[in-house]
């Protein structure tokens, strides 16, 4: 049953209000709360014995959305889920995933998800993944998402991952392999606080001629939290890759950012930039001269940075 | 009315005390346009920052509209109607020009038309700039003009501008001086402008030459200008051809 708490979580992680138009699969505490396929997007339970679903998107599907949120409301519950996506040729679709944990108990709640995308020729996929945790108990919320993407010739993916507060520990792994003329864009937004730990390993492999890859990561680490980033772009052909990591460090937090670029072709053009710093004093002062208090100014700067 | 009473500011550097401002007193009536000018390092910016609360004076009192604001924070002064345009404005990743103007105006529903008006007054087109982030992708001159637009959006009674002309091209500068002139003519604000530009100095009701931490001269343009020139050139035998010829 979808409770009011679940409904609020679904709104936070997938902007779901009521029943959306499009294909849908809501997973709650290991069960299937709702599943709807459409004419062009088929969702089925896996048949290989693993937990999870197969999503098949037919050739030429355009302007459709597919929602596959996960809700965990039981303290002490842990799961490992495999979701596979087979996107046909010449598609233009949006896939909204995300996981929300409401942990009111004192035990660990954990979701490990492995998403694998096979994107057909000349298809465009926008993939959004929001992670959010809450709950009145002392139990920790853990999420370890893995996203593997194979882009065929001319295909593209815009992947947006957001995790703002609430997740005590995350280790995310993202790997995208680009074929000829394929394009991958990953934007990551992350805010940790308290004693939270976030680790993010990303790898874009530019295999195909004229492929492009870009990682834009912005994070804020507050209090005693720790973040570790390892974004990597590998150029194996004539290609363009750009890694850009910006972090704001606050309180007693620690951030490690290790971007890497590897060229295995003389035609590969790769750039990386990484910056870690506290909020600049003159930014706070400027906003104070516009009438904000120091706390309001800090909030406004973080809101913009993570927008 | 803004009054500065016996303002001094001292700093200690490498164990030695250095005086930045020495017993400065002045009052600026409402609606006046006052220009602070003078040599680099003379104390102009420190004096302006003391008014906004960005620097705390070692001694002295700041009175604004009859109220002692010496102990008030920057935010409290901003809310009383004082604003400050930085000489080198900060940049913000993720904050757009529209966001900044919205914060400045204090109106969450600031319309595009109003944004457009503020940007036009500094020579920028809203269509090109409203949704751009105020980050390193903008040139120094663009950031500077956006900074001035935030003061226009704020609409404070007392506006302080620290070298508004710095980094701005000639054409935009002409538009900017018109904006200052109009603000002054319509008595919408009291303005303190730190400037070295003759066109801005000529707009002033009063020019104050700040040098060596003191107010060296005060008066109208015709009165003060010759003194500035004499002071600037006076001590250098190469610049003053007469003395140079004598040597």
C-alpha cells in the first residue's frame, strides 16, 4: 500500500504526484506496488532469478516517460536489485528513477541497485536519479547505485544524479561506454552532512570516433562528512572529454577529488578541472550588503551551487 | 543624512602600527552626490567600507538618519537603506543574473520587465544576460555592470559605488554616467562614488580628496580640480616640466 509517507517520498525522488502519464513501476520494500506498461514501453519482472525488472523501449519511441522509483520504509530491510533497460533505435525518452528511504527504526536500511542501459542507434535518453533519506530513528540509510550504459552509434544520454542530505553512506559507480558519434553527459549534485560518507566513481570510455563525454560534478560537504570523487575519462579514438568537479567544503568535512584523463589516441582531446574550497568571504559579504543575514547568504550560495 | 564622526582606522602589520584613516569627520546630506577621489592607498575604499560595515573603525561613530549605526552589522545597515557596489564584485557559480537581481530587490516575483530596466541602465540587454550565471564566463566589465544593476534593483536611499567605471568600456561608461545623473536629478538616492574619472567627478555636488588617511580638500569641481592636478604633479620633477627644466 502506498501511504502518505511513501507519497511524499515519491514526490521528492521522482516528482510523482498522483498517477503519472507513462510507463511506471513502483517498488516498495521488495514488492511491486504498481506496474504499468504502455504501447511502446514494456516493463516485466526479470526471469533470471535476480530481483528487478526489464524495461524494453521500442524503436522510434519519442516523447515518452518511464518512472521506476523505489521506496524503502522498513528499518532493517536490505535489497539488491538489477534493472535492465533496452532502448531501441531512434528513440527520445526520459527515465526517472530514484530511491527514497523512510527509516523510522534503529536498524540499517539499504538499497543496492544495478541499472544497465543498452541504448540503440541515434536514441536520446534523459535519465534522472534522485536519492533521498529521512526518518526519526537512529538507523542508517545506505544506497549504492551502479549505472552501466552502452551507447550505440549516434546515441546520447544525459544523466542527472542528485543526493541532497539523508543518505548516511553511498558508494556510486557509473560507467558509460560511447560508440561512434555518441555523447554522454553526467551531472552530479551531492550534499552530505553529519557523519555521512559519499564515494563516487565515474568512468566515461570514449571508444567511438567523434564521441563526446562530459562530467559536471558539484558537491557540498558539511559538518564531519566525507566525500571521495574519482571521475575518469578515457579517450580511445578521435573524441572530446571534459571533467569538471567543484566542491564546497564546510565545517570539519573532508573531500578528496581525483579526476583522471587517459588518452589512448593522438586525436583524443581531454580536459579536467577540479576545485575544492570554502564559500568565498566576499560572496557572503556581497549578499549581506543586499540584506541577507550570513546564514541566509550561505543558504542562497549553496542553493545556487547545487541547482 | 550620513555623519561620520572622528573615524580612525589603524592596522598592525608585522608588529608596526599603521594608520589608514586619521580622525575623519564629515556629513553628507540627503540627495547629495559626493565623490571620493585621491591617490591609491589614500583611504577612500576603507572609508566607504566603514560606512557599509565591511570594515569596523578603530575609533569614531557613524550616524545614519540620526541613528548610531557603528555597532550594526552589514545586513542591518543594508536593511536600513545602505548599499555598496564592490570594486571587484564576487562571482557565483549557479546564481544567475536574474537570481541576483531578485535577491537585491527583495521581491521574489521580480518581473522580467523590471530586470530589463535595471540592466538597460547599465548598458546590458536582459535577453542576453538574465539567465546567465554570474560566474567566470562573464568578463570583468560585465560583472561590474551587473553589480551596479543590483544596487539599482535594491533602490537604497544611500548608494556607495567603489570605482564603478573600472573595467567598463567607453560606450557603457557613457550610459552609466547618464544613470548616475538621472538618479541624482530625480533625488532618488544619496550617492557616494569613489572615482578617478573626470566625467563622474563633474557630476558631484561635492568632491572630497582623501589622501594619507585624511580629507585633504573638499568643494565643488572647479574649486577642487586644480588642486588635485597640482597635488598629483607637484611632487614629481619630471612631471612638472618647469622644475624638470630647471634641473
